[in-house]
C-alpha cells in the first residue's frame, strides 16, 4: 500500500509532464512545445497514448534534436529528458529494499536519480536541504515499502507547475501540497516507513543479556507494516555485543538479543538498526545496573 503526493510549484519552467508506472517501472518525462527544438528530419509523430507507457522514449540528457513528436491536445510536443526507475535493473535492484527513497532532479542538462541515503550520508541533510544546496528541479520521488510489491504499490511524489498538463496512466496524482510547504523539509516522512526498536527491559546487568524487538510501521498511520518481510537489517552494537549482525523482519516484526559484554554499572548499552546507506533507522539505549 503506497501513498501519493502532487506538489504544485509556481515557478517551474515546464508546463508539460508525463508519468507512467507499471509493475516494474516508473517513468517521468519533461516535455516542451516543438518550437523549442530542431527535430531531426526523420522525426516521427506519435499520439499522446505512447507517453502513458513505460517504454523508454528518450535520453535522460536534454537534447535539442528530438527524434519524436507527440500530439497532445492539439499541441506538438517533444521530450526534453526522461528518467526511468526500473526495479529489475541492476543499478536499482541492489538498492530495492524497504524504506529506500529514490530522488530525481533535473539540473538543466540531465535527469539524475539516486537513493536518498547516499545523497545525505555524510552531511545528514534532509532532501529539501540537499536540493536547495545542489540546485536544479526536484520533480519525482519513489519510496519502496515491500520489495516484492509492484512499483505501482510504491509511494510517490510528483512536482509540476500550476495548471500543468500531465499525460499519465495513473488514476490519481495524489494529495496536493505546495512546493513551499514541502521545501521546508521533514514533510515527506508519511510517504515512507517508520521504525521502532524496543528493549525487553530498560535495564541490564553487566555482561547480561536483553531481547530487542524491531517494528516497521506505516509512516502515515503509525500502524504495524505487517506486509513487509525482509532479512537485510543490520544490527550495530555501539556498546556491548550482538551475536548476529542481521535481523530478519517477518510481517513487520523482528527479534534479536544483545549482551552488555564488558559494560559496568552506570554505563549504557546503545544498539542501532542500519541498512546500507541508511544509518540509525532506529536505536535504543539501555542502562547498565549492578546485580547487587
């Protein structure tokens, strides 16, 4: 189950967009009237229906000599650039994990797509801060919930100009937001998963053992995400010891144990849940107390 958001911006230089999604692909395109281009001599004309498919139609790099012309509501349009997010492609499949957030932006020359965790791994910016720093146009986002689900079940966010023309095969572009509100940052968490790490006790004896429960939750409702099963979460004992470095989540819940190995009374045992570029998805701290 995914959520959809449609961000309305007042100062975008494009009026025409295309969004097409199927079980394995999401394709986002920018278009302009034909007069902005010098079409190739052998350029062919197509109906608008082709823009509602996930077929690769253009390059991610903006070009002037378009080889395809599309008739849309009496207008002749050409594709400026397009981005294809394909869960079967090796570039994406290795990162297609629960909670993965794919960010796309157009820098005026090329569409770029990257997983959000890699973008902000070192500087810890949220996406809005990163885009303000990096420049360009932040136009399309995709969030993975259950890796086994089709791309149509992913949460997504599309940004367009006011009164834009959007050629799409999706029924609803989503809940409307203003770009000003979204760009304040920390406003997208409801589109993703949330995480909770709970110890079986708030205290542990020196060299003692304690059980932890990891819960994946719906970022919007806060309810258990029992549709998510995945075995790639990494357990990091910042203090203490864990015998198994990975925890398997089944129907939204995972369990593991940790030991306050080498810790003394008055110290704390801190445990984190990570995966790949995402550090500290969840963490918990337990106080070490004496048995006396």
